[in-house]
């Protein structure tokens, strides 16, 4: 894994390419970018054939260990790894610890174990069991074990300090076993930066993790909805100063476009692409502007409205920590609403996805109110395509020095507006 940066703003965004991904070095991922979110190796609602009707997909697929931990014996008997088992050809496989969409109970971390939750309940993982799972899955890179239960704002300083110590101890043990496991040669390890909402512990965790021989870093405990956005940005900026410039930084649990933009400006390289799935589960469609080169007259109007638009995004887009999947954001339209019953427009004018090329909003409204399974398929196709187009447009805006214009276009979005994709 090799990160080549073409643009770097001191204390700010990074633009480049993550090369030589995978054991054969065949993968290449542009940054800032996102991974392909899956559940047990499959994108929700979509078959592999349907998924590949989309033009450009991320070359890295995310697999959550919690979805496969209960199938360890099957994978060990199969011997050829999860990628071949699930038919995931031509992709780089990244294995995270938890599913970013699923909430899990706290209070089950010890000095020797972490817990994940599968369909059958809690699965306790020692370092030996965790590493045996990685040996069975055979990913291209994986996140080390971590104590990530300090994201709540009322967590004590003592508990946060213990979280950092445990995570570093887990990382050292995982690296030791990793070096001794022939089947994991060529596989990369990402260290996890913890620290809750305490600046000193975040910095300590980053400094100590950076001393270990890891290929990159996962920033944990900064999930959307559980922390003030200004504090989150401050913590990320402080962590970035302690991490080496030539290694990628992956932020977990953040997917909303406005939050992605803020985190990219703070120096984050990679994100998990679970947000389209959350939007689909709400029966909604992503519908925000990706054009960062409006006509001059429109640009003046947007500059004048920037503060009001940003405030509206903040007010209307608050995430409910108890149930993030139900909190609608300003970047989507609710197709269950009666006003779309006779709307014959595509979800986004000019969008090249199968749904927008072949169907109208009225048809999606009908599918949703009649509980047809096809609604999830079509929405997931569009939402996935639009979200990945967002990252592509973001990189183009960074490369052309038009990030401010792009931010204004995204943040000034009003729910329900007709968007023309230029």
C-alpha cells in the first residue's frame, strides 16, 4: 500500500491516489474517497449483476467482521478466503470490526477481549480468535482490535484512558501474531485511534499508534450524531498533526455529505459508504447538487445565502443518536410523500443510473407505498451512484481549486428541489 499525494494543504485536505492495494498490488483508490459498503459481502438490496450496472465502483470492498464471525468454522474449512467464497472478484477486501450502521450494546470490553454482535448474539473475541478469523477471511487489509466504547459524551476520563491503553495493547498483540502467520503475509494492518472526546487522549493515541508498523489509521469514536461538530473537527485536526503524511487515514461512522466535507478539510482520506443504505432504508433518494461551476449570477446568490443555508442544514439535519437510520437529512427527498405521486421527473435530472434513466419519482412513490421490494433495489442503485459521484465531484473541485464553490452548492441544498446535473 502506497499513498501518493498530488495536493496537500497544510492542516487541511489531501488529494492523491492510494496505490498497490491488495496482495498482488492490483488495486488503486483515489483519495479522498470511500469504500464499498457491504453486509456479509453483499451490497444491501443488490445482486452482484445489478450492482455492476453502475459505472464506477470503489475498488475496495468493506466487510464487517461482525457479519462473518459466526461463520468462522465454515470459512476455515473452505480455506480459500471470503473473497472467493462470496464471489467478490476483482476487488480489494478490507475487514472492519463493526458494521457502521448497526448499533451494539456497550459494557462488553475487557483487557483481553472485544465483542461483536452477529445474528446469533454476542461473540467474544480474544486476540487469538480475532487473528484466526482474519486468517480464515484472508482480507487485503484489516482494522486491528480496539476498545471503541468511548464515543458517548458522558464517558469519564479514566474510562477513555483505559480505552486508549487497551487499544494499543490489542494492536501490539495483533501485530505480533500477524508477523508469525504465513497466511497473512502481504496483508496490511490499520491501527485504531481512540480517545473519546478528550483531546489529550486523542493525541496520545495517535502518537503511540503512529510508532507501530501499521499501513494506515482508523479514526474511531467520532460517529455522526454523538459529538458536537466543532469539537469533532478540532479532534480530527489535532490527530492529523501526529500522523505520518504518507499513510492513509480512514474515518469510521461518518457519511453525511456536509460532515464528509468538513472532515476532508481536516485531512481525512477515506470514508465508509454506508450513508446510501441508510437513505434507502428511509425510503428516500439522494438529491443534492454536485455542480461546482454555476453561472456567475447564481454564484453571487449562493455566496449571499451561504450562512443561512449552512444553518438550515444544521437545524434540519440533526441526527438522532438513538436511531440514525430514521433521521432524514436535507440531502434527500422522501419519496413516500404524496407530492411525488404524480411527479414524472427522474430522481435527479441527468443522472446516469438505471433508476433515473428508466423510471420516474411517481413510480418510486408507488413502489414504496405498496411495499414492493423493487423500491429498495432502485433506490439503492441511485443512492449508491449519486454518493460515489459526490466523491468524484469533490476530488475534481479540490484539483481545480473550487472547493468553496462546491461546498456552497452542497450545503445550500433545499430538500425537495429539482436538481439538474450539469
